[in-house]
């Protein structure tokens, strides 16, 4: 099990500091949530981890490896997968194709094998499909297997997005607002999936989420960001009691 | 056929063993899992039943004890039920939608000692009432997902552990299982089938091995099935409609049962399997037709044109076919052309291409639905029966399908109409009675006949016609008799009407609360550019009201008797729902409850001075949250002719 260390990370766009000396430790096997008002830098943290942005200062280490300058595909090969807030799916492809495609980098056969589709190629594709089916079963996507993603409801598309990240068999899963725009029932489903991921698949989860009820219920560790700075951290009870957090996130109490 | 008579002397596990000897390598069960169809041969089927039966014995399940299954349709459901029966026990099935307290009441009433659940959802419900179900020794689960919280508590055991225990016992005593199966007798009660009570606790009808096997044999005497035929198991197992097929028909004929991947995928899975026969409540056939209509409606003009043209031809040809008359040459050619161009591809799309017979039962089906399905070449037939006679006792014969009747009795089934007009039946499939309810049993089987509680008569062609429940027939203030269900079905035959509740007992006229069909009417409204976001808004649209008014007027114009006409109606702001207690588990209306719940609307229906009324709609969401919305309900009065 591997720990993710984000140390003194600063991310600058021109004169603007998106993140300022942020320190976060993601312990393996736990659900860690990042919360904060809009524009606080939550997604920027995820972008730095997954290699979309490279921090101007500071380091990101995954276990022994320094991934501060790693590219997105290198990060994903290390077992870090991400589900995007704005769905990054092929809308014209079926759910199954989207998921199969997401695993292309784990396929190790040559174009020659692919042409005759015998031996290694067909065996790997079968293994590939078996893994994808495991994910479909887990995310309860059976009814939509052959549906085009673009035709599905938003809630189901979000589930497909999480499933797409899962097909990479990650050890660390970054979820960027997986519940945004969902109704209560869909949220309950996603919460159940996240808890099951942690408990049954032993996946470390980093959750960026606005629904505080959900965050406080399921997180083991919470980090609070405001204007790119870390203003609080701890277990949900500690964070909920932190006055700075209450001021920044929920607003000051007027008496 | 004669060689099948001896099957009646076997118990269901003995019959299963006989199947193994006859066609052991043939596929008996198929289950879709992880996107693949996995099959079990009769040999494997029997192996699993043995493992389960002996495993149950190992956890202290003795002769005469009872196991309850609360599960989606999966092969394990049959393994557990048949395993229990094989070792001298009994099985019972509970609807997956039952609430914890209902489950506890049923478990206690039947004296269940082992419960089988397919997943965490069902296990959680049983756990909720653990304190009150002291007789339950173990809970067996199939899917271990989400069960981590229960680990370490030996009240719970996985089905795999049961298999292991059974396998181990079989190794030590290889003769034991056969001896146990031999001890079974055809007349032993093997299963409790719960009757869908509209009030109070359901009654457990005791059914014997012979009851089931006889039903399977008699049904297939009329409509034979091949051993290679396929059946898709998508009805709730707790309903007699599913058990009669998996215990009765499949065992009697050796067909394969296919289990869908999940409840939501069953219609897609049905398409993949292409069953040879199916049975379903009218709702299923209504839904499929609505979907066809929607798709055709969205298709381009040439498709629509061809469809409309050939549907008319098909309906005319169906008229001939249903009454067994020969088609005139011209019509036969046109119907053949229609089959190639429209019906066959259409039927293929819904997965009915190989279907030889489709049965509908449980409630009435609109005459035009019969014609529709017969027109596209689906041999849809009405059946009639009760849980207490293993589901099917009457049905249409090929070439003699009359939409207003339920057909003729099966072979070896006698039918009589009592002096009060009640339908009475007698056959080898009739239950020995209700469990622990001697008075109800006495009522049910008085005089050696099964009392259906339905009013009916036998028409000139020897077909049985069912009117309604004897207890449900109503009288207007003037004392004129009418059947609310009959009128509700009339309304529901309109594609725009999903559900209707008829009132009028002791009143001067008949009135109705109507649910518009959200899909069909939603599409209708969209096509006309009418905006709405919720069902409540859709039902409240003026245009929708006049659409339904037109439908009611046309139904009124064809009413057999003047007092059958619906004088006033209102469109209800929410769909009647099982979870709200307005419908029974099988989708029938709980009339008394609906009347009480909407008392103020009921009063307004009979107060001609009221045109509209503000009502507070109370919602309970699935997570238990509630909310209240205020809306205005309009009452519509029909013109007197």
C-alpha cells in the first residue's frame, strides 16, 4: 500500500496562485476528501497529482516515486486513476466500448497479433473484457452495457465515468465531484459504491465533493482548501468544529 | 403422453433425478453473469441441489422444516428450494419488495427455520427483524458484496459454505441423498405459495409435488413443448406464475430455464434468448406494445405508412386465425407479405421470433391487445386460475382465442358454476388447503370444489367468462350491478390511461380517478409543444384533460348498459404506487385504501358543484424523506347522452 505525499505544492498561473504551499498526505486504504468553496483549488490538486499540471514549487511523491513532473499516462500506469467532474467519455460509443478502450494501455500485443486475432491477442482481449465485466457488475451498469453513452441520463453517465477510471485497476482513485447534479437516490448509490471500493477492493479514494453531508459521513480524513491555501484538516468531527473552516466554507455566523 | 403419466407418482426431486437419467447432459438452466450466458446441465443442476440439500441438513435443517427464499431469480433460488424439498423439507418464497415487518410476519406464520437471501438488501431486512424471528436458525446469502459487516456472526452463512458442507457429507455418506429423495412422496406438501392478500397477512397455500407436476403435464398436453425449448424466468419467484413454470412445466417437459442478469435487463436478455413460450401479467404486454408504438411513431413516414397499412391487414387476418377460420386467398397473400415486411422483423426486435405461445393472466387484457399481438403473429392467449390450483386451470386453445373469455379448462380439470355464480374447479392441482388456517381452508374447498371467489359464467362455446371478484361487484344507488374492475380495464385499454379507480357503490353514478400514462401522454404532450416537468404538471394540463375526456366519451359510447357510463372523473396528480400501499404486489388496486386515502377527492367526485379543488400532495421518497406540494385538481363532468 502506497502513500501519496503532496509537499509544499504551489501552482501559479501568471500572477495568480491557484495553490499556495499545500501539504496533503493521502493515507492508503482510506477515503480522503478535499472540500472548500468554488475556486478553492480542489480540482487543481487533482490536476497536479494526475499530471495535467505540474506545480511551480514543491513535490508530489507516490510512495518512493517522485511524480511531480510525471505525465498523465505515467501517473495512470502507476495505478492512479481519475474520474472527471465534466465527463470525459466518448459519447458516440457504447458503455462497453468506452470501458474496453480505457484499458487499452494494459494490452500488450502487436499489430500483427491484432490482425490475425489469435493466441495472445484474443486471450488478452478476453481477459480485458472479463475485467471490464467485473467493473460493470460492481457499478451495476448491466442494463446499459450496449447503450450509447450520449443517450444515457446524467446520473448514469457519471457512474460510467467512475467505472472508466476503475477499469484501470487503480490503487488510488481520484473522484472529482462524482455526485454533482445527482438526485438523492443516485447519490446514495454512488456513496455505496465508494464505500464498497474502499472496503472490498481496497482502493484508496480521494474525493472532491460539495455535498458536506456525504463528505462528513464517509470520509476518514478531510482537507479544507480556501483560496489555494490549506486552512484545516483532520477527521470529519475535527474539521466540522474548526472555526476557520466554518468561516471560510459555511460563512460567518451573524448574531 | 401416456409415458408421462407415471411422472405424477414422483416428487419434484425424484422427477429431477429422472430427468438426469434421461437427458443428463442437456442444458437445464442458464444464467447471465458478467455478460455471459453460463449454463448448467441437468447433471449439474442435480449436483447443486444435492450439495444444497445436504448442506442444509448439515446446518440442522431436518425433515418437515421450512426454508424461505427472498431472492431475485437466480439458479440458487431453485437449488435452495429443491434442495430443501429433497431432504424432506418445504420451501416458501417471499416477494423481494416485502418490508421487514411483513417478512417477519410471514416467517413466523410459516415457522421458517432457514432464510435464503440473494444479496445484502434482503439480508439487511431480515437482520432488521432478527429479534422477532426466533425460529430462524440461519440466513444464507448468495452475493457476498456488502456482507463484511456480518462476518464473524455465525447466524449468516454463504451459499458456497453450504455447498462445501453438503459435498463433505456426500463424500462421507454417498447413499444418503438418494435415500432422502426416495423418502419423498408425490402427495407431500413441498411449497407454500403466498396468495397476494389485498388486506392483512397473505395466506400460505400448501402445494404438493403432484399439484405442480400435474399442472405442468396438463398444460403441455394442450400446448406441447420440446425438450430443446427455452423459457426466460423474469416473473417474481414468489408468484405462482413463476413457480408453476420452474417446478411444474420445466420439470414435466425438460425445457431450459434462463435467468436474466438483473431485473432491469430482463427484457434485453429475453431478446437474446428468444424463448419458445412465456407467461406474464398484462402489464408486460401493454408495455411492449407501447414501446413498439413509440418507436414506430418516431420512425420516418414510409415506415409508418407501411406499418399502418399492414397492421390493418394483420388485424383482419388475426380475426380469422383467432376463430380458427381459413383465410381468403387475397388476404392470405397480403398477410404473408406483411409477415415478411413488417411482422417478422418487428417480432424479432422484441425477441418473440421463436415464441410459439405467450400466455397472459392475473388480470384482464384489452381485446385490441389480443388482436394486436395476433396480428403481428404472436400467439397470445388468455389463461385463468388461482394460486390454489397452481396458476393455470383454464386457457385458450390455438385457433379458438376469444378476447372476452379465459378459454376452456385444461384436461382433467372440472369446472362448475355455483348457484351464486361463483367459479368452482376440481383437479389434481388443487391445494390441500392453507397452512394453519382450517376455517379458510374449509371455505376454500367446501364440497370438494375449489372456490375461486370470482363471479363468472360459461358461454355458448364452452368458454369460461370471468366477470369480477364476487366480493368486488358493486351496486349503484338504484341497485344496478356493475363491476369496477371491468370498467377500469375498459379505461386502461386506452393507451393514454395507465391506471384507473372506479367508484360508485351506493352512489347515483359511476366516477373515476384516472392516472394518465406518463410515457405515452408525455410523448403526446411533447409532440404538441406542451411543457411540463413533473407527472403532476402533466396530469394538470388542460389539453391532457380534454384528451382523456375524449377517451372517456368514446368508452361511454360503447357501454353495454347506461349505468356503466362514467359521469365524472379527475386526473390524479401521482401514479398509484406499490410503495404507497395503493397497489398490491401484483399490481392490483387496493380499492378500499385508495378510497380512504383520497376521501376528499372521492367526495368531490360526487359533489357536482365542485369543479376544482386544492389538494396537498404528500410524497414519501425512497430514502424516507417526505415533502408536501399543493396543487389544484380539476373535476370533469361528462355530458349525459
